[in-house]
């Protein structure tokens, strides 16, 4: 059996709130290996960010269950200093909005060198040279001059490049990009995704891209995992997700991907995602599901192997498409 | 950056000029008779006329204003009606007292207030935070003179009865004469100012810091793997200090014009005490001088605050 760089088993994350426990992540397992890209897709509130950030202990106040083996060590069992040594150095994060995610009062060079010097004994000068090199690597022109600029002096796309440079500063084994393009213009989005993809090919790290837009993972992800209400609704390799999706929720998301030809309007899934405090009985998607069966309202489906491709699993009671799987096998 | 400061300074000068006009109108043009007040009831009309002439009050209002302005531009604030001393030397003699009192107090209340604020924000709803809240409520609800008198009673009078004279009950010793005695005489007044103001500052720091803790860039800082100390002091506090700096500018500017209550409770010969005396003796030029000096400090404190903003936040420098 292949052991992935990251192996998450049965992760649960619950936030105690005055209104009751918020079950943001309800038992999910996933993994990603070096050189591979995992796309985590789902609507707002499905628990994507919480699932990823909990791995680094960045969800204060949460009660966490399960296991997250990273190179064999359980991240969730680490002490704060142990985890701090992993953060930024072995696992780095690129956040959604680069304007609010960079400190507005410090020069970008300072912010990058701070990360370097937190984990290595590099001299100020060496760290600065490394930062210049990184800025060049992510495609910032004249990095030697731009390094002393403040975040507000960069455009949105350039700021996200700075964030990426900062994430790559220590050559991490895993980069988590949490909606890295959501705050950017469409044209810039494509550039940033290309950059992430290219850097991943060059550096060979594992990459997790979190997004609510299947279009974002269409070109980049090896595996795709669709989340709904804190659980995995469907997971498979990218081709299977795009061509042989099983879960009605995935099909709904696919319906809302703008097609390349530009024809056909977006058809978003009707209704709202459930509140994580008061989840519906049975399958959490059943109130919005066009293919609801009686069983769906009482019994929550586990992740079942549905065989559209290797490792294709779906949390849905609908039968497997028999004709198609015959063709497949 | 330079242009930004120059503009602030020019604006400050404009404000000061407007205040000087207001002061002139209020105090010199208002219908009252300073010559008669100085000469006294018994004086002859000739004496009063002479006094009026000496004070220049017999000239047309515009001429008077011009002279007032020219003298002001030279830093000349006129002479006290009461004892004919130059107002400027009266004020200059009192300034070190008020300056020592205010700056020392400000440092103490900043350390106390910001320190408590940081601790409360890092452990919200902890025992420490709750005790700080009680302390703050106490500080906010107690008037300055009461705090001053309580300190006097317990730390001066009661100790004095016990034969311990750790803290003098009042008076002022110039720093140049004896730094140790200077500090010793100012400890209780400093404490008074600090206890009254620290409350505001700890609330301000706590609230501001809690807000900044929710910012994305603080999460980024944590994600870098730097220590929590660094996250708090280098990343969060830097942004959280902005409202604290504003408040500090307001408070210090106001106190430099005369910490009236504290100075009078502790018998400190500062601007505040001079202000009270001048009002009692209706010594107009001195009152005007103090008003102008106080206004100057408020305006100057505002400029310093603007400057600190620009130092703290690069985004301000562009404006
Ligand atoms: N600190 C917290 N306390 C309480 N509830 C929280 C907390 N953080 C997240 N949640 C809840 O957990 C759920 C999952 O949040 P999460 O941020 O993972 O969503 P997401 O899938 O990343 O969505 P988005 O697209 O909005 O980023 C949400 O319902 C959110 O309200
Ligand atoms: Mg999110």
C-alpha cells in the first residue's frame, strides 16, 4: 500500500458556541502525496478551510478528533512548539485574500524574511537574498526593487504572488492554497493557477487547492474531493469527477461550472447549504436533492465505492450507473 | 511624507490663529474695564486713563489686535495685570512642572493600561481579564481628585503617622536640582493620573487587540510558524496601537495645558495651578497666555499623532 505524505483519518472538528456545537467537519479521511494535487471543492460553509487549517492548529477553540499523519507523525497530537516547527516550514498556506492576509504595515521583504528566519539560522542578508530570489521565481519583475514595497503598492495578482513566494520560502513538502484565486479577477485567476501548477511541477511538493469552483481544479488537480456539510460527498480522480460523477451534489456543482464555449447559463444548485448546528436528518443534501429517495431522509449514506474509476467513492444511496460501469470494467 | 507633515503644520498654525482671534475677541474686546479693575475703585479718572494708555487700550481695536498679533509672533504674551511680570516668564517657570507631571503620568498609564490590555486580550474571560474589568470600572468611575486624595491619605498621611515619609505630600523639586527628589515628589501625582487613565487605555488596547486578532494577516503570521509572542507584539499590537496613539494625543495635549485638578490636589506649581490663580485674580493676560499655550499643546499633540500614524502605517504616508 502506498503511504501518502499526508494521511488524514476520521478528522472531526467541532466548535462549541452559545447556540450549540458547530460540527464543521464530521469525520473525513483524505490524503495527498508529493508531486500530487488534491482539490477540495464545496460551497461556502462546507468545512473546507476548517478541515485544512485544523491540520496546522490554526482553528483555535475547536475540539478536534481523528488523526493526521504527516510524514508519519500525527499533526493533531503534536505540542504547540512541535507544530510551530511544521507551520510555514514543512506545511505552508496561501490564503484567499492577499490584501487582508499580508500585514499592511510591513514591507513584503520583511514579511518573507521573517518566515525564513523563524525556521533557519539564516543571516538577515542571506534571508533577504533568498526573498529576492523567491519573488523572482513567482514572476515579480525587478524583485530587488519591489522587495521593499508595502503590500498596498502591489496589484491583487502580484500580492498573491508575494503570498506564494512567502509560502514557498522554506521549500515546504505540502502547500495548502485556500481559495487562492477567489479574490482575484478572472484573467489573473488563470495566471495564479498556472503559477501554482508550474511551481508544484518544478518543486515536487504536495498541493491542496481549496475552492468552491470546480473550474479551478479542472486543470490542476489529480484528485478531487467534494465536501458537503462537513463530510466528503464524493471523491475520485479528476477525470472521473468531471465525466462520471455519481453524487447529485457534484452533478449540481458541475452544472454551475461555466462551460468553455461560454454557452449555457450557470445553473446553481437550488436552496442553501444546511446550518452546521442543525443538520437535516439522513443525508444532509436531501432537502436540496432532485433525486431524493425515501431512504435519504432517514439514513445518512456512508462513502461507498461506486467504481466510476479507481478510488471513486460517493456518499449517496443512488444506485451505480450499471450500464456505464459495465463499459468501464 | 514631508508634504504631508508640512500640510499638517500649516493647518495647525491656521487653527492656532483662529484661536488667537477668538481669544482676543473674548478677552480684550468684551465689554469690561481692565484699567479700572487694575487701578481700583478709589483711583481718579486720570489714573485710570493713564493705565488704559499704558495698556494700549485707548487705541482702535484693529490697532490693538495688530499689536497683539505682532507681540504674539515674537512669543510676547504681555504682562500680568496682577504683578506686572511678563506672562511668558510666568508660564515658562510653570512649564517644567506640568511637563514632568504629564509625561511621567503618561508613561506610567501607558505601561499599566497597555500592559493590562494585552494580558486581557490574550486571555479573554480569564480571572485576570475579569479583575482587570473591575479595576477599569473603578478607574473609570472615580474622579481624579478623589483618587488623588485617597493616595494622599493612605500613602502620605497614614504612612506619615507611622513615621514613614516615603512619599512627600506635595510640592515640587526641579529635576536639575535633584532627580531623585523630583521623582519622589511626583510619584503620587503620577500614580493619580495613571490610575485614572490606565482604565481607558486597557479597555482600548483590549478591544482593539481582540479585533486585530481576527484579522487575516494575524492568521498568516501564525501560519508562518513564528512564536505567539511575536504574533502578538510584532504583528497584532502594531495595528492595535492606532487608537491608543489617538487617545494618547488627546490626553497628553489636554493635560499639558494644565493638569488643573492633580496640580491643585498635590500643590504642584504648574500651569493648571497658575490658571486657577489667574481666574481668581481676573488676571486676563495670564489667562489668555495659558489658553494659547494649552491650544498650542493640543494642536502640537495632534500633529505628533498624525506623524506617528504615518510612521506606524505606510498607507497613511501616501495621502
Ligand atoms: N471559529 C469558529 N467558530 C464557530 N464556527 C466556525 C468557526 N470557524 C468556522 N466555523 C463554521 O464552520 C463551518 C465551516 O467553515 P469553513 O470556513 O471551513 O467553510 P468553507 O468550506 O471554507 O467555506 P468558505 O467558502 O466560506 O471559506 C461554517 O459553518 C463556519 O461557520
Ligand atoms: Mg474557507
